[in-house]
């Protein structure tokens, strides 16, 4: 009996905490990685092994998987039939910050669902010094991954010119800014962890998110699925 209890305790200790997905790269690093793939391999499609080698790895490994996943988060790679292609969204950012409107870089910075939720929550405020703890308690990021997730979020918005002196300053939405506040708040709240509405796939409709593929195909899905997508429920990565 004592031996069996010992086994049970060891198994519990070794059980890995599953984290909500987040980009393993900040935006600037992701742009450079996408450009390296495009320059060395072309637009694609490419297998995961080819992408790993294009990123400088000898084989497909965990580090390569994390970088490829980050490029998918930012919309720089799209997957079709098991292969990946560099998107037109990535191509347009290779010469940033030249000839790029603020709204365009904001849309890219906020494309990962976690980053969109954080931007909606902290817009106009100083980022909390304990942001990693907030990510763990409110957004389902593992304690081990929270420091990197927080670092990449801050670096992404600083690169986009929207984090100044620790304060998150988003583009002015104009006359409709007041009307958008409730939608942004709802989006941020639905992306906190746990969110019952997201877990059961129900809840009130809160608008849509559009993903435009390089092929011209548009994929539109309800915002209520954003958190589930971020957790990787609909993807292998």
C-alpha cells in the first residue's frame, strides 16, 4: 500500500501543467524569422522539416516548433494540407516601419488572441509589474511560461510603437471609440481563463474575427472561439 501511494504521489508531481498557447517570439523577431524563411526557401508551401531547416535547425525539434507556432499566431504562416506558406501579411511587414499605417501594425500585434485580450484590458494604462502573475491567474498561462509570454507581449507592442514608458497607448478609434469600449471589454473578459462560455462553445455572440489567407480565401469565425483557438483545441501545433 505504501509503495502504491508513493507511485501515485510521484505521478502527480511529474504531471505537466498544460498552458494556454501564446507566441514564443515577439513581433520583431517573428518578422525576421518569416523573412529568413522567405529569402531562403521562398513563399512555399513548405513542410515543417523544411521550415525548421530554413530557421537554422538540423531537424524538426521543439525549438523549431515553437517558432513556427509563433509565426502562425501572428498570421505570417498559413497551413494547408499539412504544409505551410508565408502569407501576404508577412510580406507587407518586411520593410516595417516604412510605409505602414499604425492601424496595420496594431492589427498584427493584436492578432494572437492572448495579446488581443491583454491589449483590450490594459489600453491606456501602465502594464502591471506583476504581469506574469496576472497571466497565470487570469489567462491560463503556466507559471513556467508566464515570464516569456509577458516579455513577448511587452516587446511586441513596444516594437509597434504602442508601449511608451510602460503605458499601453493604442491607435485612436475616432468617433466610434466609445461604442467599441464595450466590445473590447467583452472580448478581453471572454479570453480570461477559465471562461465558461468558451469552454462549452456557447454564450452571446460578440462579433467575428476574419482571417484572410494568401490564396484570397476568407475564414470568419465568432470571437467566442478565440480563446479555444489560442489553447490549441482546433490545431495540431
